[in-house]
C-alpha cells in the first residue's frame, strides 16, 4: 500500500440492509484502510458531501434495493459536481450482469456481488488506489 487510504462506505437510498456494508467496512479497516461509514438512508448529495468533507480516496456503495442504476450514477455525478471526480467509486450488492456495463460507463470502477471474497475486494481496492497514486505522481 503506497499510503493509508481513506475510504467512505455508504448505504444510499431506502435500503435498510446494512450488514454487508458493515462487513466490508470492517474488512477494509482490518486490511489497513481508514474507513468512514455514513450509515443508512443516505441521499446521493449526502454521500458526495461526506466524501468531500472526509477527503476520501474511494467511495464504496452498498445497495440491495435494486435502485443501483439510478443512485450510483447520481452519486458519481454529485462527486464530480463537488470536484471529487477523482475519488474511485466501487459498489456491491444485488446487481444484475446486464447493469454492470451501464454502471461502469457512468463512472463506477468496479462492482462486487454477494459472495465476493473480502480479501479479493481489499486487494483490488489497494491495487487500484496504488495505481492511481502512481498515475497522479507521474502527472505532477
């Protein structure tokens, strides 16, 4: 890990199932990330504002309600509007295969579905953020 990365874990929308988000938050913390958890029922604007205020490197979204095709792109847009388009956005939950391309086109970097190994998620996030650090250092 290039440095200790800050990650925001958010539960957007009306989805009240937060066990997965809490499990991911703990796994990332145990892997060396600094984790901020927003809690339930966050609007896209609240998620983006928290990402801005907490100066995070990545935003992890957890959603099981089926509103991912609406909420995830709104969060990406809200981050861009606040000048935080550089934050890596990833997500997890019940996301059908046919929605993955659309979400990636909207700016979600990676999507994980139920059963994804926790060490795979943390290893991917570390690698993606390390690569971003190297790119940013090279362009400075």
